[in-house]
C-alpha cells in the first residue's frame, strides 16, 4: 500500500490556507501537490475541522474491519482453488 505523504492535520491546514486567500497555483507549488489532489482533498475534507476528520478516519477503519474482506483471505481462497483444481 502506498505511503501517504500528508496527514489529515496537514491536509486540513493546506485547505485552510486556500480558504484564507492563498492563490491555488501558489498553494500547490508550495506543497508539491497537483491540482487534482487539491480538489480531491477539498471534496473529502473541505469545511471539516480536525476532530471531524479524525472521526471520519475512525469510521472508515471500523467499516473496513467489519466488512469481512481482506486481501489475505482472497489470495488464500484463490490459491486453494488452484490446488483443488490440480494446477499445483
């Protein structure tokens, strides 16, 4: 899994700078992000405070844990099917 460069706190800080009047080209150049990243962050975190972003992350983690899907389970079942079919 790709490592994230920015934490939620940093993302919200960057969005607040944009709300404060810093021109978008200047903002994305300062932080080394592309325009698409800025707009994706704005759609997800726009208008949020830090406590709300932490709560969102907690809910996403809970949903991921309760979904019952895991890449390990999936790869294991795929391997089991290959063994059962005689390919190994």
